[in-house]
């Protein structure tokens, strides 16, 4: 989330950003479960009462952290795509970009598991607090999915359309990420993990093509 600053030395009027920064650090260290408004206030060096002037409760703070984590995920994908060499063949270029975006997605999950989990958390409100997402308006489509969808649309223009390819690609990389973080694949060596990632990405690209 652009513009987040803060920490213990926040300036007047910037306490909200300082609390967000502390909450992001908490999520980075231990996932969404660690995001607690009182702990964020303690880290910043203010009272819980001061923190509650900026956030209604844990739910609102966690929503803010979730939005920040989703931005970070999309940025990681875009950086991975920017490093990918282009190609004269538009179809090959589109395939390489799709694979790079997916690689960046999984890479972010592996490198920042706490933030990745926060990006997709449902959230558990404190007693008496409205559930996360209520009554705020529905969140817009997240940038990570938009990047995958746009990449697939570029591939569509060169090879033809395959129905629901965007959702299928997202499901593949999201499922793989969870297996690497919390499932049996978490025990793989780094080399074996890379092999599994590349094999999965090859299947995603191949599956996006028109049969």
C-alpha cells in the first residue's frame, strides 16, 4: 500500500499509518492471526484508546492489512513479469508473461507466507465487532487476478479462447501456494520445490491454450 510509513517515531497526524505499518509487520511475522489492534498500539507506543480513534476494531485493521498484502502480491507478480525476456512471437511472449506472473505469485507466497495468508484471510472479529467485510462495500477484484486475466486475454488473441482459463490459472497457483506453505509440499527441498513450481506453471500455460 503506497504511502504507508510509521513505526515508533511517527509524526503528529500520522498515527494511523504507524498502526498500519505495525500491523503489517505483525502479519509478516505470524500471519493474520497476529494482527491485533492492541499489539499494534503497543508497538507504536500509544495507548489502545488512541488506536481506537483510528480503527473501529481488529476487523477494520485486518481489512487494511489485507489490502496492503494484496498490493504487495501484485507488485511481486509485476516485478517477475518485468524480468522475463520478451519474444518476437506474440504467442510465446504472452506465454512467458503468464508463466512469469504465476511464478511471481507463488514466489511471494513462499517468501512472505504471513502476508500471503493475510491477503486472503476472512478475518475473525473480536467479540461484539461486526464480521470483516460487513457493512463495508464489497472489495473490488484484486489486482493479482486481474494481472492473470489480462495475460490470458493476450494469449487468447494469439491462440484463441479457452473458457474460464483465468479462474483455472488462479486456482492452480493459489492451490500450489497453499500446498507449499501448509500442505505436504512444505517439506520439499528448495530444488524440488522449484521443479514442482515450474511443472505446474507449464501445465497452466498449456491448459490456457485452445484444445
